[in-house]
């Protein structure tokens, strides 16, 4: 944990993310807080004893400032919290130090994507994708890509999007029948309406789903947005239809949320690359704390498999997006 040491007696303070906070009653009848606190380096259990009713009760997925004493309980680090308060606007906290975040800034990733779009030779695709990004781009900058699974970090949406764009460029360079600009356009826009699907907490992580996100979902919401923006910009119906199909089919199978299965080449490639990037992230993440020649816990999102750390390269979720 990135705590600042205040003395030589284990007293520390710093800003942390509240993963959960439960109010409990001790055997002597006193009330205490049992918390899990985290920053980008890890997580620690914390106790605030003799909690007074009416005192500050932190909520999950909020950032707080704590002061307390580090100790051990049954061989595990624990923080005894003496003071706790909410984060103030003038604290000037760099959220990237606290919240798991993409390795690149949202501004950098968005500029990289915009530069690729502005290099398109197809004016309809260039106009359509830029118009969608004009409306949704700012909301994409720090948005996570998921609630709990792949790229569920600040900036995860653009990290996932740009990773797929780079994969698309590789595939298009191998197979000459692929419409490169159509494929990249679908990749850029495939998750754009996750910005409307998620409820984002004060921490910048996903706290749940909006009613529209639950009832309609980002695939259909994205296709609806493309249809609306295409009409507003006089984009030909055929171009808009192809992008819309890529969005509503990129989950591959109806059981995974796709409205239809992919029905042309670029739609199929996008669906496969979307799954590939998500799976790579999940596998790398689950191996971060696994020693060489050992297996991870079972990963329910990956068909309940255990993954083996062969030790030939150190697991790392950092990707090369330069």
C-alpha cells in the first residue's frame, strides 16, 4: 500500500479505495467498522474500533483518506484506523495512484484512435466514426470496459478498444479481402455505448448498470446511436447498416448477448478479436500472483479453467499501444 509513514511506530496515512465496509458489533457490544481498503498496489483489511453512530460511514467504491497504525493479525497485515474522511475536491489526488488504471492516458489513446480515423480514405466511415466520437469520446476517456471482468479498470474501455484496433490492423495486413477501414470502424465503435450502460462510481469504477443498460444493452444502444448519427450526417444507409450489424453481433452468440450472429467477414473478425483480447487480459490477470509451475484458481468466466504459469515470461497486463 502506498501509505505515507508519519512516525516510527507504524502510523501511516493516505488515500485509498473502499472495496467494502461493514458495520459490526463486537462481543462487548461496541460497534466497529470492518473494511477492505485498496490502492493500485494491493488490498488490506482495516478495522475502525469504537465507531460512533452518526459518524462518517464510507460507502463501497469511494475514495477516502485514512490515518491509522499498521500491524499484523494472524500473520496478515491489518490497519487499525484512527481517522477517516471523504476525499475533498482540493485534495488533488491522482486517481491513477489509487484506482487500477490503464497504462496509457485516455487522451493519448483517444488521439491515437482519432489519428487512425482521420487517415481513412472512405469519407463516409471517416465522417460517421468521427461524429460518434464527437458525441461519446469525452465519456470514453476514463470509462472501464466492464463491471467485474476484463478491463474493469479506469480507462479500460479505450485500452480494450485500441488493443482490438491494433489487432484489426494486423489481420487486415495478412488477408487482402478484409475491408480494413470497415473493420477498424467497427472496432472503435463496438463498445461505445458502455458509457451509457454503466453507472460509474465516484472512484471511476463501475458500480452497476443503468436501467437502459439492463433493458437494452450496449450492443443495441450502440447500433441505435450509429443509426441516429448516420442519419444526422447523411451517411448512406448501406455503410450505417454494416456498422450496426457489427455492433449487434460482436458478442458472437445469442447466449452471450448478440442480437444476431456475425454475417460478414469483418463482423466475424471483430467478434473473434473482441473475445481474444478479453481472454488474454483475463488470463494474464489471473496469473499475476501465481508462481512459476503453479496453476491459478478456476476462472469461471473462462469455462471454469485453471491456468498454468509456465514461467517462461513474467505475467503482465501491460500492453504495447504505442
